[in-house]
C-alpha cells in the first residue's frame, strides 16, 4: 500500500520541520508557507490530508473551504495554538475541517489524528466504489414487468458492513472531539402481517422503496440510513443532540405514516442519543446505542405506534437572578 500524501501548510519552519519529522516514514510530506501556494498545489494535485496552521501569520480557517471546493475528498486538519484550546472544536467545525490539533504538538497526538482521518478517507473511497458498482448493477439489471412506484433517492446501503464500520468510527470520534450523536430505529409496524404471505414481492419492494425515499428527504448529507431487516431502517445522526434527533423522529413518523403504499400501517421510532458534553457516562458504543434504540422502539410500538419513544430531555438549569434596588 502506498504512503498517504500529506500537505503541511505552515509558515513557521521549526513547526513544519517538526510535523515532517513526526510523519516521516509513514507518509509522504510536502510543506508550503502561503495560502495561495497551498490552493494552487491542491488544484494541480490533491493530497490525502491537509494540515493547516491557524495563527496570526496563517489563516488556515480561510484555506479550508477553498481546499474543500477544489479537492472535496481531501481530509482537512486545522492546527491551533494552545491559547485556542477552548474554542478549537467549534472553530474547526465552522471552517468545515474533519479534525483539529492544539499545540504544543506531540508526535503521538499528530499521528493519531492523521491516521484516523486517513482511515476514514479509505472507508469513504471504498463506499464510493461500492456505490458505483451498485449503480452499474442496477442499471444493467433487467426491468421487472411491474415496477415499484417509488425509487430510492439520496439514501444508499450497498454494503451494511462498511456503514457499520463508519458509524463505529463516528461514535469514537464523538467521544474524542466532544460532539453528540444519535441513532433512530424506524419500524413499519406489522408489515408482514399487513401484507400477508401471498403479497407479491413487488408490493413489498414498493413500500420499502417509498419509505427510503421519504427518509432521504428528511436527512442531511452527513446522516446515514440503511435497511435493518425487512421492516426496519437504521438512521445514524452525527453532530445531533437529543432535542434535534427527537425533532427528526417526529418528522419521520409524520411522513412515513402517510405512505401511499402502506395506507393502513403504523410507524414507530426508537431514539437513542449520546452527548459527551451533557452526560457523565463514559462507556458508549454503536451496539449500545442500537440496543437503546431497540428498547425505545418496543415502547413506541406497545403504546400503539405512529409515535416515537426517546429519553427525557435533561432539565434546563435555573439561572440565579439578583435583584438590585
């Protein structure tokens, strides 16, 4: 396997040399000192990872969106000075970076972050390859005599294993970089019972396809949805707090309960959420979130369906008021 190519955008020679030394032997490293130089190089030959400085002498936050525009598949890491430690996560997300570093930079810290985004890059490339094969197979497949009414738009699940790997990595990243994640488990209640054993396969396919199309309209580009058994769908929502995911769950119930192909069925949603900034819970895993969502789904179904079940929102802390005069 060839070494990943990394561009270090850093005006300080000592810092650039330190980064080169940290990555030496593991990656092919190139250094630039100016924003325009970095953009021109990325336009000519994009690299796998960009590490850009954010300082008084170099605006890595302004460079990040320019690089994203000319090289959308490049992972971007912004490096902040120690004084910005409290605001680095928010500023990096606002600039569209994939990760961030805060000085003083250490070898193990740099390698850990760079290797993590490189692995995610590789996973994303595999997913794109699988999607291309899936689309080619779908285009070459013979058309059925009776086609389902709806088609899948925007939500793709060519390989469940790769999606699970992606979501496992996102859960780990949420703990490391302190951002919330959520899982929704959506069920078309009693679908098999509703259709009966004699229902033709195209009718089942029409319901599944229309459900996926409905989900795709509700979700963002960074969200992931995939079939989870014959009558369920699993939705992963990164960067989404509990309040936000309950809003999404309500919209899912409202939309899927009105499917043309499933007129008399009910829809239930189970919600699980993890917010490292609002809980003392240290242990979290993708499997644990799915189990929590499954338990919540059972509660929604037992309550009659066409609803969602979610953990209670944490109470809003009361503010102390001081009267003067």
